[in-house]
């Protein structure tokens, strides 16, 4: 068995793994702005994009914010995003409406709105 | 089969939880820096070998093929090296989701086929003799090279969106 065949074989072996989407998504509902307000449930201050989980009227949403470098330079440090704090976001929802995911245009923390785009 | 897939998944999860994975997610500026190296790797690989492939396919016959191949093939191999190192680092940031992504699995398969095609091409034809024109098999493999590396690039870019 040649080395390239082993490589292709190894790649094919991965196919039985359960499929999940990566963090990224391509289709967002740009025709509508989704506004959410609620408590931060979790903060993932990380690259390539920071995320928070937000509870709005009993529904947990995953909000994609921005790369950490951009967040930091606009004054949204990791310390500014606290679990339990109430924040408001405007953004665009994933076109797949079975997923409660929003890419945020801006976030309002303690009355201060920061543009994220 | 399932046992091996499980072992690969476990390894991916360990890489994601490793200090390298944490550094890729949490070190200021690191992710975009490694992403930039990955992009430069694509430029060297697809640009370098793409020009050789185009010449093998019959474009730019005014340029001597042997000299072109001797000059650009090492650049393409350097690009592949940059891609492998930077790609492994980017993978560590999100290894679990990546390894389960059908798109990522397709990308790995395309890279394996592209590398196999390149290896067999080198073994069969090398840099060609001075003044020689490539036979039909070489042209077919050059077309495959163009198709495989551009496909791997397209699939790789879509990984960020699907």
C-alpha cells in the first residue's frame, strides 16, 4: 500500500464520525434585524470569534460577537462580559430558524453600545 | 472501523483541550497571524505549482519548462510545509468540530489526493529534460493538480462559513 493510498484511506475512515457544523455559518437573514435582551449565560472570549450565550424570554441564544482583537480595541474586554449581566444585542439570525443563533451588529452593555462590524 | 474513528475523534478532542489549542483561541493576535501564514502557504503552493501546471498544459511555451519547474517546485513544496504547520495549529483551535465536519474530511481527502498526484508526478517526470515537452499523462496530472489544489482551497475557505 503506497503512502498516498494510506492517507486517502485514513481520510475516508473519518467519514463515520458524527457530522456537526463548525462554528461558522453562511446564510443569515439580512432582511431582518433581531433584537435580543437578557442575561449572559456563558462567555467564550476566544478567536476566531468570541461568543456569548444569552437568555431572552426563556430561550437560550448563541450570539457571535467579533474577533477578540476587534472587541478589545473597541473597549469590550473579557472582563466587560460577565455571566449574569443583562446585555442587549442587535444582529442577524441564522437563516436556519431551527438554530437560535445571531451574528451581532452591536452590543449594549450598561447603557453603552459598541458597534461590532 | 468505528474504533479507529473513535480514536481519531478522541485525539482531536485532546488537541482542542491542549495548551496549543488554548493558545490558538486565547492568545492575542495569534489566530489571525497563523491564518495569515496559512494564506501565504496557499499563495506559494497554488501560485507556484499552478504556473508549472499551466506550462505543462501548454501555456507560455516561450518559458523553458525544466528551468521553470526547478525554480517553482521548491516554492510550492515550501508552501505546502507552511500550510501543514499553520493548518495543524488552526485545527487545534477547534479540532473536535473540524474533525466531524464532512467538509473538513473532504478537504483532507483532496489534500491527500493532491499530494499523491504531486508525488507520483515528481517520481515519473521530475523537472523534465531541457527542451522536452510533456507527454499526455503529464498534462492530465497537471490538470488534476490544478483541480485538486484549487478544490482544497475552495473547500478550506468554506469551512469558515458552513
